[in-house]
């Protein structure tokens, strides 16, 4: 009698599993079988699209949301050519792949996570990100310009002469298609992208030189994010660049970058007013360029005036009586003028700690006033646990390029990002337990975010409420930086009075009190009606502290169309300025070329500021 033995089911490799999923997905999309395509996603799934399908920055949560988007956008997008870019991997039951694809308008890359559900691979997360427009590719790589003229040239002018002529015409006989207001890292990165894409643009800034936004801050200011996280587009920092760059070095790099990347940059230029013509769909912007009044007529207006918005300067009784110096942290000159004096710093986040540390180290008697709890994370712990897998020398050695790191970070939907962050910050809390105990013993009030998810979520939700410790906390813990608690009740001629009656003698008061929403700049330049039409800028709608709901799913109004036609907001840290400048530039380029750009899911306005 012969006994039959079932052959073992062959184990499919991650490559086979991803290839099979992509093939089935492509067939479903090509045949416009939306039900089949949606069925390839897990019930609890997320599709984050950066411009390629939605001409928007949009996260679709769940099958119903995905189906609604495909119903409206599949035919116009006409995607095809889904394939992997490198060999997929598997960890903890999740298959991960970097992918690429094409649409009718352009070419994109992305990121896919598959999970086995009842024996079937289904997408848990999908990221699709447009990289270039067909027929309008950047002139780089194999498409780069020749530079030298080999043979006769009907235009005998040198490169310098042509550049000078272009600069003289732009803004006068030739109007910019895009005007970028704000020449910090955000405006400069976007200006470089637009230059490469052939979009006529001008970046304007009130300072005398590119980089002055950094040079003119307090002298101890350094980047708290490491170098691997901070590269600008096209031109990464050299390999000998400091891990944490000092402010003046960053300022010099931005000036150098502006020149090398040929960013059309107007320094010493203030914008006086801006109005939008509903009929012509263009802006009229009055500017003062180093004493010369000019009227510009761009089609697109980008406010790159800083993610943090306008300085939030509180109003207290007695400020007009105070005989010392008082200023917002954004205008703090550094400690030199206050040696031997008494300083009171209102606030307990990044700027407050940096300023207090520099004041103490330069012989100033300084008191920090903590009005609410602050999240603290040690810099080395953040680098190792929070960033090391994506942005570090070891990550590079492991094959994690900046592009792949950006895609990986962008692939995590905001809705579930905190779930990935909480374990990391639990590790930091345990690793640095003694450090936190010393801080609390000194009376410092700590928090880890509303749900324990730490710094990144605080930044994304509210842009405040944290400090990356580079030494100030030890000075707080040992009492070198004095600590007081409570709201400010009033100022006298020579002191700060707190609500519970504590009097703090002061020769200088620094308001490290943060910033308002970016739409405050729109109110000043264009009008309160436009600022209200756009609504609050930044935040996710997480319904946590300073980030009111309802849930938005993406950063409010950043890098994407707003309710005010032809008005955009751009900025963030160096990482965001690098990464998101591409998607904003592609949106502007498509409109410049007259391509159809039907926006899916334009953000509603729930909060005015």
C-alpha cells in the first residue's frame, strides 16, 4: 500500500510576493476594476499620495477612502509600469519594498508594505510620490546642459553675460511666474528646484545676504538635527561637515548654495502688499528692493516665511514701565551685552534652553520661567534611537541613502506614526532614567507628549513643546540656571512678577514664547480675509495639546494647494525643505506648463489660526 505525502507549500520570497501583488494591482488599475484594486488593500490600510494621483498631498485611510479617490482620479492618472527598484525585505511578518511607476503625466517612486491576511498578501501602507513630469524633466544626469560651445554660436555672450542679462530682465521686462517670499532654507531650496525645472521665479528676502536669517540669531545657535538629516536638494553637505552645524556656518552654506545653484535671489527686498486678481488669476505684489519700488505680477505666490510663523510676543501689564531690555527670542543678540546682569527668560523649550545656557556661560545670572511642561530628549539618544536607522553614518553604510530614508519616513501615515514613535521614546526614557530623575528633582516639569510619542509627534502636531538637550539640562539640574514656575502677572521697572507673587529681579527679559501660525504672514501681506480663507497652517488635527481636531491626515496647508487660489506655504526644518520642495516645485511646474492639475481632496478649513 502506497502512502501519499502532501508536498510542502513552497515558501515565496519577498520579491515574488511583491511582484505578484504589483502585477495584480496593475491589472486591476489598467482594467479600471476599482473593487479588485481596493480588495488588494488591508481593511486597516493607508495610501499616502504625494502629487502623483491627487495633485495634492493626501493620505487615504481605509478601503472606502481609497475607492473614492480611484473613482475620481484613476482614469486621469492612468498609472502603469509598477515594479520594484531593489530587492524587497521582510521583517516581523511585513514585506517592505521600494517601488516605481508611471502615470500619464509623469514618473513616480514609492514604498509598499505587505502583510499576510488569511493567506493573502494585502497592502498595509502604500506611498506614491511624483518625481518628474514627462516632457518636462530636469536637465540633470544624462540630460545636463553642455556648458561649453563646440562649434559656432549665434549668441557670443559668455555665461556670466547671459546670467547678468537674465537677472536684469527678471522682475522688470520679464515677470516671474512664481514669487517666493522668504529666503531662508525653505525659499532657497524651492528656488533651486524651480530653477532646475525652468520655472521663472524670484526668491525675495529682507536681509542683506542669503543666510542672514541664521547669522543674525544668538551666537550660540547650532542645528540640533544631525547633518545626515539636513542636506539640501542636489548638493549634499561635504563629508567633513560638522554633525551639528553652527549658525554662521549654515548661513555661509546657504549663501554659497544660492550662488552655485543660480537661485534668482533678491536680498534687501521687503514685500509691502499683495492682491489677487480673480479674473486674470495673477498677483500684484508691491516690493521695496533696496530703496527701489517695484510692482511684480506673479501667477503663483509662495510664503516661505518660516514654519513657525510670526513671533508670539506676549502682552503683560507693566511692559512699558520696565527699564531694562526686553525682546523676543528671535531677536536675541546673544549674551555679550548682559554680562554681570540678571536675565529672566520666559519659556522652557529649545530657544529658552539655548539662550539660558549661553547667558549662564557668559556670566549672566539667569532664571528660566517654566509655564507648562516640556518634553526633553538627550541629543545622543535621539541620534542613536530616534534617527540612527535612517539618518546616520551607519545608515549610509547599510545602504540607506538620503532618498530612501526620506521615502521610508514619508511612508509612515501620520495616523499611526505615533505607534512607531512610542517604543523609541520608551527606550530613551529608560536609557536616560537617571538624567530625568535629576531634572525632576530640580523641579523641572517633564512630559512625553499627550500619548508618550515624544519629540517628532510634538513637532508635527504643534511645532513646539520640546528641547533637544545639548547641555543646558545639566545646568538646570544643578541649579546653575535657576528655575521658576507660573504665568507672568506683570512687569515692574526692574522685575518680573509671577502669578503666585514670586518676584524675579531682571535687567533683561527674553520672551522665548514661540510663534503663531504662518497665516499671520498672509494677514499682514494680503489681508485678514485671505488668512481666514486659508485657515490655520501646520498641525495634523490630532486633538492633542495645541493641535485641535478634526483629523486632517496631513500637515495643514503645507506644500499643497490652499483654499486661496495660487497661494502656497512652504518651509519647515532642513529635512522638510529638501524633501517637500520637490512636490511643491512639481505642482508649480505643471501649472506653468498648462498641464491639467485636478486637485483631489482640497483641505477644508476648520481653524482660522
